[in-house]
C-alpha cells in the first residue's frame, strides 16, 4: 500500500497531467483551426495556460527530491518566457495585487497606468484635435458577453519593455514556450503523443473585436462607481467571470475536471475581488450594485468559502500537495479530494460553480449597462500619480 505522502506526489502529477492535456488540446485544436478562434481562444485563455505552465514547472523543480523530476526539467527551456509569471496571476485579479488591509485603489493605479500607456501610443499618430475619434479600449465579446479587454491584457503580459515592432515575435515565442512546456508535462502519461487536437472551435469564431473610447463606454455604466479606473477593474472581473461561464464550457471537451478547476479559480477570485470593491464603498445601494452584492453574498457563493474549500482551491491552482492534511484519495473526479475535505461532491460543486458564474455574469452585465451616472464622476485621463515606471503599451498582436 502506498503511503499518504506517496499518494500526494502521484495525485499532484496527475492533476498537472490533466491540466496540461486540456490546455494542450486547446492550443493544438487552435493551431489546426481556420478561423478567428485560432488566435482569439489562446489569447483569452492565456492566464490559465500560463498558470499551468508556471505551476507545473514549480512541481517538477520542487526542493522536495521525492516530488521533483530532474529528467523532465532537462527537457524544458532554461528560462520561463517573461510574460508567463505575470500572466499566471491574471485570474487572481485583485487577490494578487490587493493584500489584506490594502486599499483597492492601489491596483486602480496599475490599471490606470496601462490605460494611459495604451492611450499614449494610440494617440501618438492622431492629428491634433482629432483624438476624440480615436478609441482607446478594445474588448472581445462572445454572445454579447465581454470575455476580454486590451487594457487588462496589456497589464497581464507586462509589455512595457517590449517594443511594438518586437511584439509579434514576442507572442510567437510565448505560444511556443507554452506548448513546449505542456508537451513535456504530457510525458507524465508515459506517451510521446498524449496531446491530441479534439476540439471544434467553430462556435468561438463568433467572438467579436470591438473598439470604443473608455470614457464613452464606461462613463455611464457601473452606476455608483465614481472612478473610471475602478470601472476598468470591474470590466476585468466581468470578463473573467464571462470566460468561465461562456467560453470555457465550449472548450471543455473530454477534459471535464481540468475545465472545472479553471472555472472554480476564476469564480473564486472574482467573488473575492467584487467583495473588496463593494466593501470599499458600502454606500453603493443602486439596484444593479445591490444585485451584484446579493450574488456575492448568496448561500451558494458562500459555499465556496466553506470548510475545506480553500484546500480545493489550492489543489486547483497548485500541484504540489504540501502540509499535514490527510486526503482520502479515490478514483473519482479530482481523485476524491473534494469529497475528502468538504461536505460537497464533485457533481454538486460543479453545479454551484456553473450557477453562481451565470448569476454573477448576469449581475455584472446589468451593472455595466446601468445608465445612472452620479455627479462628480472622475473621468480623468491625465497621467496617474504613480507613473515612475514608464509604460508605452500597444494592443498586443494575436499570438
């Protein structure tokens, strides 16, 4: 009989294998696809792809010699692509930048920098007096739901040190590094050709690329939020929720548990981020804001914070299983981890994640489309108060 420690090592590697086969399937299917989804799907799921590659490398290079796999590490590129470490945090949203007790507006400054940097480049070739015609926000929609936006993507990839002319090569290398790493992880299956394209991406060809002015698009939405920068944060959160609710189900295929973990991670951090924004101004009581608060505080949403759920989240995010927690591993979905540490089953928790994601998606969309604008809204488009790091970003070319 294997020991608990031996089972933890085995299950950690199998979780990595499941995720690598899923993301590998997406990238391989996109490569063979002939349509807009060929570029759009990898771009919009880049945060999840980067997380799998980063955390997988962490597992293989673990200081625990019983966990590490040096022979696999030798097959990886010596260094991670520069965009992978920041992109892996994309789905953590405010949880990555706003620590306990830290004000939300600290992260607002980061998103403001990205916005101003994008404007700087976009406006550089616009004739004086015509800047009002130049859009400074690109966003992507699927079935009317926002599933990505250029300003958060600039922030995600940290393109400030990448000259515009080098960005096509930068993204080509990013795609190659991601796929090469996933290929190495797939060898955990014992096969050399475990990654196979099985997904039909035709439905994602309907993803639309929209160009608007930030001020005109967001000035009258998210009623009760006075800062345009915070509205950009809400657009980021909404896009992650919508990706979990609408896009990931379309690219799940046979990879049910891997896709579940991605949706859980996105929803977990979206709920936390929304709560932080609402807590920063408890006076927000408009009908749309109240609806978002009700979803975030609903019984089902709170089930994601119940005893043991932090361990499920950790097993969805990281692969090395540390600590003294004992797991009753089984052959079920996620190897019985959910049933072992919570009062939930995989099926019930999957339903909760789907339902809350849909409810939050609808609530955030209603809030964004709300048209009451309070007086005194801050629509400032001048330099941020913390622009010591010069960022001149452009819309990233599709990978």
